[in-house]
């Protein structure tokens, strides 16, 4: 069982790990600028690519994915409780989006959510990543690919009859990522969302 102190502690620890703003730190260290003043205003890899290029963006994406994974394993190591570890990864995703260190204005949570899905349920996460990749190649819009992937992950968790807490957490992640992309959804509907991999 998982008591309330374990839940609060694991969430808080995950939040602090997730709130480390790698995109903000790298851009500020190299340019002296706030990444949130450019592009979409987010601190994630997609926006970093607009300022520092693809190589740094890939590095940021890896760091952000690791936040979700590390939060899980630290909680597992300290508390020896799977439910607490699962709560920690949710804390990491929320921490990435609302980091205390930079005024609660962070990213949209996709990379950290991917790390979270890998430890919550690996097979659905891998399938969702394949869906993300295919969608990105076809529509060339990161937001659309991200939304399709997180909902595929949640749907698969239900179809594959994962434990009830995994189903709940997967649905929470899908709803939360949809919320962080609410402006992107509006732009997708109006046809104003920017594309990536522009054709020459």
C-alpha cells in the first residue's frame, strides 16, 4: 500500500526533478536570452530548435525524457512502492510545464510525458512513439503528432487491460497534454499551426 506521505513526497520529488528547465538553461547560457521570448514561448525541444538548432534541441529532448524516467526510479529506490513511483512521474510532467524556478512558465510536457509513459507501460509507449513519428512525417506538425501519440498511449492502456492506476494515469496524461496544447489546437483548427521540416 501507499500512504499519503509517500504520495505527497513522491509527487513533490517528481515535481522538483521535472521543473529543472533544461531548455531555458541551455538557451540562456549560450545567448543570454529567455527562450520564452521566442517562437511558441515554451522551453521544450521544439522551441529550442528555433533558437539554437536541431542538435541542441535533441539534447534538450533527451534531458526532458529522462526527467520522467529518473523521477520514477528515484521514487522506487527510496520508497520501494510502485504506486508512489507512478505518482512521481506525474509530478515530473507537471513540474516541466509549471517549473517553480522560472515563474511557473515552462514547456508543454511532451518529452517528459514520453519518459513517463515508458515507465508506466512500455509497449503502449513504444507504439505511441511510432505513431508520433509517422504523424510527424505525414502532417509535419509537432503538436498534432504529440496529441495523436498521447491519446494512442491512453487508448492502448485501456485496450491491453493495464492495471487500473495505469489507465487512470494514462487518461490524466492525455487530458493534461491536450490542455497544454489548447492554443495549438486552435491553430490546427484554423490552419495557422506552423509546420516542421519545411519542403524547399
